[in-house]
């Protein structure tokens, strides 16, 4: 282990050493944390390497030992392999300090029920909730009545092996889209599925919301397309494509055929586009805000944007429904 550290800033302990964790460390420091400890998979040696590379003063070979030393940190990030997360989260909950747990937290929604009693201390890492584009879409939604919604999630899936393994990205990454739908529209209820059960599978599901919105989720896996959400209402559309950019359209320009272009063209009229904050360009988008939210949780102030255990469970249940539709 490295040497002890003393700092007036809130101390963040980190469990995990994968590529995404470096982004976490940078954002946490920018938000005002001292990243004081790191641990990774026991026996891997990656915690020491990560600590040296990122200037973390103290490293631990076993995450459980780090969690047990809770007097040395004020909040903890759990960002390790999904299969290991429930055991680590259980241990961290027993400590009683704020936790940022990377999505999806577990592979199965049934594994999350035990954490409901600790919901006040857990933030789940659905960082896209903090995008300026998502805030733009939410404001558009809240200004009026029901709308028609489309969500496209062209995750990359494997070509070989059991379908559960090939579609791992649905649990691990498509959940971002499922969570955004629930966050923006106030929860969704799935309806009928249609599926393509071939070597290159696909699935689509209709849904409704308590607001009266209706929509469709298209899981067009491996398609050469971008992740997107569009919301249409009374001649207006807001489109997230990709999720980081919101564009508002009003009406349509009709261009009549000419000799040079002998077809009639219908061109949606873009009238406004959200701007990404400079810090979301310099850092991973949404991460700094996520850590500012975690800082406030240290004082018992829970931000309404923060995803919790119930949100993680809802996103996983949608993922499970998509997987079941192909069985």
C-alpha cells in the first residue's frame, strides 16, 4: 500500500482501474474531491499501477479491505466488473457513506432489491442525465402535453456464442437509453414487442407513459446508426442525435422540383441547438456534474437528477424484457 494522506478536501475512494476510471478521477478532482485511495481486483497488480499513473496516494490490493477502512475516506466510487458489484455495494452500504455505483450495478434486476433500504446513500452512474441536451429535452417535454417518441439504440453485439453473451451490451450499455426515457418522460410502460430472430437479431417495443406519451424503442443492433431520442408534438421536434446534442425543429421547408433536382424535398427546419458546456468537452460529458451531485450528498442534499437503485432496476427490467423477447 502507499502512504497515508491528509487533505481538507472530501476524500474519494475508488474501486476499479479500467479505462473509464481515469475519467472518473479527473472529473472528481475538478469537482473538489481528493482522490485518496484506489483498489482493484485482488492479485491483479492494477491498483498499484493505476495509483502511480494517476497520482493516487494510497492503493489497496483488496477492495474489501479498502471499504473496511472507511475512516480514511468520505465517499466511494464502485466502478469494477459488473458481476462483482453487488458484493462490493453490499459492503459499502454497511459503512453508511455516499456511494457512486457505476451502471448497471448488477446483471439482473432481482439482485438490486436488497439495496432499497440504502437508497438515500447510493447514486447510480447514469451520467447522461446531466447532459445539457437532456435538460433541453426535459424542458421541452414539460412545456406541453403528450408527444410521440422514438428511441434508437444500435448497440454493437457479438457474432458468436450464446445469445445472452452476444447481447451483453443491452444490459451494460443500452440501459443508458432506457434510463433516459424513464428520466425524461417520468417512467415508461412497455407494450408489445416485434423481433427479428436471426443470426443478426433485432427488436422493437412500443411504450406509453403516465403523461400520455406513446413511443417506440428500436434496438437495431449493429446498425450503422447513432443513438437517438426524438420527441414530436404539434409541429415541433426535439432530437437527441447523438445524446450529447439536442436540436429543435419547427415546421418543414418544402422545396419544389426543378430541372436540376426533379424531386420534391421536405426539409425539417432546425431553429435551435443546445450547446455543450466547455467542461463537458474537456472532460467526459456529465461526469463533473455527477461528482458535484455526489459532493452535495455528503451534506444530505440529494439532487433530483441523480439516478438511484429504483432507476437502475427499472432500466435493467427493460433490458431483460428485450432479451426475453428473443428467447
